[in-house]
């Protein structure tokens, strides 16, 4: 009896606490906006920089953040808009993982998938367009539209799916190319400058390819149509870019069958299909060449530099995949709440501030789509990181590296740099004009194409009964 | 409202767990395996799995990996467990600890270490993916084979062995006719604990740069392409294999029990 009494008291106390707690939540919720953001792992500055990592701009401001970008955003939003926002930040590992999470029922407001996933989500009606106010160039708080590189803006303008323009629904974040990281002591630049390096017998079991259907397929299709896309007639076509895009996005039966054959041969030749181990294996020398995204290439070369190993990056001569990750608003999350939409758009603008673009680039090694608009901070960062002082270096080793296409005509974006940087970090982070010219976006395929490609991938990776002896003994 | 406590109620937490994390997911898997994208009942995915030489190839490849792993584990574990059980009780336990100790460390860490040793020995691991897979699998699963064998062999009644010896059986006969048959339950539970997990343990293959899919990686590959139907089909096929193996092993252990009872009566 006594025991029961006590239990009752405890229960009453608990209930009271819960009521008070809930009431507290209610009061908070009216003021605080909760923004649910999902981004790639290790894809945003997390602060806590050492003093020596700090960067001083020419206007005297010093960039050396203590707090993470997300925390700084919350403070900035309160200062600027007078409203409290709390960011629930989560991460994902692959586009497919994000998509699966969303279809299973996880709700986000703002996510950052790759271009083809943006197209897929747009096609399936999961996205909502950015507001008119977001595109208003007069508003100086609109750092994205005022700071995005003219080159990226043009690429975005040209992309559409089912008649819907991509640039209404997506704001760029990072971009880059697909290429080959190689060890110049073992592999020549010419070898690395063609996708057929993946089939090169002299590098048997010393080269890796990405364990990703789309990246592997891109290389295979490029090998398959090498003769066509490098022929003088094709290169001189007026609609070259468009034709290249069409060719590399083929999913017809012949193309996919051909890719299956090439990838099966590649499987016999490579060290492995890797998801993440390629970077470390390059540095330790287990492999001497590695298919890689440009941002990871920068990271790999930086790591190797620390171990006194020199690695380089090459973009195949025939073509490369131009990829980008972008911020999109999910209609299910925002659910027509204007306060939420404003906060989400402000988040995109905040990470697009030139100094924040520099922050992210320093931290993660990828290339921001932001060129800075009126501000020269991004260019300053590039010059400071890669530029060479003609008084200190041998003048013969210096070259002019032109990235005007990215920063726009009104900036002097010719960087005086050491010769090796045209094959190394600078080349990976800001590819030269000719690389960009031979690049193509890989779109989201239709259902039939997707099925065919997935079947092809299963066939390549499954055990081949015909070669069972070879498969088991080696 | 008088509350009485029944012992059966202790099972409620487990029953809830079973329902939420075993039964319900299983129903979902069965649903997906036998429907197509339009939601109609369909066996097409099953037929397609067995029609494609590549997917059947991967099924056989997984079985071969599992068979070889199990066989090697058994060959190493049986003598080890036997010797351990024959040493004095105390030192036997201490020695057993040495074999079980590695299980306390996460297996990916252990494989990472083993990988470095193999790299020192072989140079380039990618030239022998199959052999390396087997080495790592055996290393990973060996304790699971030793444990049940050790348990069975220590409980083995020495009087049977002595009786056989007294009646003039040769050493090899004692082993083949007495010890081995009596340790069958240990072998069976060891085999089930090694065979099935090694069919799907694709992380090991990834880690030793074996780029060929086994059943586990095939499920993962289908799921990441949002193909729940084909992924579920593979899961069901694995489930069927589990059922067959359990049925066979039950038969062995039951026969064995029956034999022993008969033996005791005689």
C-alpha cells in the first residue's frame, strides 16, 4: 500500500514535469525556426582553426573561424533577420542514401545532392522553386546570385529536365571534374590523359576505379566512343558541347552492352573498385593511378605532399564529367512555410558569401561555385594559395594560368604560378578552359536506361561462370 | 485490480523485439520479393535470378567461399579444440581465452591489421583476391568454430573412450568410431555459425579488394538502386538456404540424441 502511494506521487510529478516541458517547447517554437539540413559528410567548415591556418584578406579581415559554419549561420541570421533559427544538421554518404532516406519518410528542408539526383527529385516533384526574392540581384544579402561564377550560371541555365529549368530549383555549392590522380614516377602524363589507362596492361592491378555505377560507366562510354569524340569532324562541330553531352549520356542497348564488355575487362585489370580507400592507397603507393573526383584529388595530393610524395592530376583528353552538388528546397519539409523558406534561402546565401566559400574550400578541398561577384576574396585566396612570387622563383618555371572563364571578364584572373601547378592542385581545383570545353554533365537517365545500366553493373560485378577457373585461382 | 506476476511476462520484452525487428521486417521482405513495381503478385524476379548466369554464378561463388571457409575452419578448429579439451581444466580455459580474445575487437579492425601483414607477404593483394578472402574469413570465423567444438569435447564422457580402449580398439578406431560421432553436435553448430555468415560477409571482400559480388553485396547493390524487389528476392533465397541447412543439422543432432538414448538403454 505504501509503495503504491509513492508510485502515484512519482507519476504525478512526472506528468507535471511533462506538461511544463511541453508548454516550454510550445513557447520556444513560436520564436525559433527549425531548419533541417542534410549535406555530404565532411562537406562544410567545422571551425576550430589553428591560428597558422588563418587567412588574411587584403582588406585586413582575418579568416580564422572558431565556430562551425552552421553555428555562425545561426548567429548571423539572428543579427540580420531578428529571428532565431536552429539548424538540425545531418549528413549522408551517397545520393542514393539520401534519396532512400527521404522516400522512407525522413523530412528535410534543405539538402545538397548531385546534379543527376537533383534532376531525379525534380522529375518526381519533390522540390520547390526558390522564391523570386532569392534571384533579386539588387538585394545585397543575396550572396548567391551576386557571387555565383558566370560559368556555373551558364551551365545551370542550359540544364533542364521534362521542360523544367534546373536553375529555378537548385543553387550550386561545389563543382569539379572527374580525372586521374597519378604518380608521375610510375605513370606518364600521356598515359593518365586517356580513360583507356584503366585498361593499360602495364599497370595491371596498380590502378583503381570508383565503385560507383555512374563514374565507372562514364569512363567506359568514353573509351567506347573514343574514336568518334576525338575525330576532327566531331571536334569542329558547331554544336560540339551538345553533341558530346548526347553521346556520353547514351543508354541504348548497344552502348550499355559495349560498356559491360569494357568494364568486365577493366575489372580484370584494376586493383579494385574502391569507395574511399583509393586516396590512402595512392599516398602509400599501393596503387599508382586512381580514378578520382577533382576535390578528392586535391585532398590526395595535399596528403601526399605531407609525406613527400609527389602526385599529379590529369583530365583525359577525350572528355571529362562535369559534376556539381547543389542546394535544393524540399517541398515536403518547407511545406509552404514562408519563414522556413526564407531561412533556407538565407542559409544558401550565407554559405555563398565569398569569405565563407573560401572557408569551405580551405576546409574540404573542393571548389566552390562562388567566384565572388563584386568581391575579390575568392580570387585573392586562389592567388595566395597557388600564385608564385616572380622575385623568389626562377622565372623560367613560372607560367600564366588563365581562369577568366570562371571569374568573369571583369576580373584579372590570370594567375602567375609555378609550372607544376598546371598538373597539380590548381589544375584540379580550377581546371583550365580547355578541360571545361571538353566536359559534359551526366544527366539523370530514364527508367528504361536506369534498369539497363543497373543490370549491366550487376553483370559486371557478379561472378562469371564462364571464367570460373580464372576467377577462383587468381 | 490485483496485480499478479507471472514468469511468462518476462518474455514480453523479447516478444516485442521479435515482432518489431524480426517478424515485421520479414513480412516486408516477403511482400517485396513476390510483387513487381506495379504492386501485383509476381514470381518474375525469382525466375530472372535463376535464369541469369551471372546471378547464379554469384550464388555459387558465395557457396564456394562459404564451403572452403567452413572446411578450413573445421580442419584447424577440431584438433585445436580437441587438444584444448584434453589439457587440464584450468590451463584449457586460459588457452581457450587466447582464441576467443580476438573476438572482443571489432572484426574490421582485425582485418585491417591482417591486411597489412598479407601486404608484407604478398606485395600486391589484388593478384590473389580469392585466397585473401578465404584467409580473412577463416581468421574472422575461427573462434565461432572452436567454441562449440570445445564445449562438446569437454563434456564428452571419458568412460566411452576408455571402454573402447579396453575392448582393444586402435587409436584411430577410438577417434573415428567414438569421439568423432559423439562430437557431431559441436561440428553441426560450428558449421552453421560459420557457413551462413561467410556467404554474406561482403565487408571482408571489399577490404581485401575482391571486386566480385557475393550474395551480401548483391543485396546492397540492388537496394542502393532502389530495387527493393530484387534485393528482397536474394534475401528470401538466403533464407531458404538457412532453412535447408537448419533442417539438415537438426536431423543430425536429433539422430544423435536418439542414438545415445538407445545406447544408454542397451
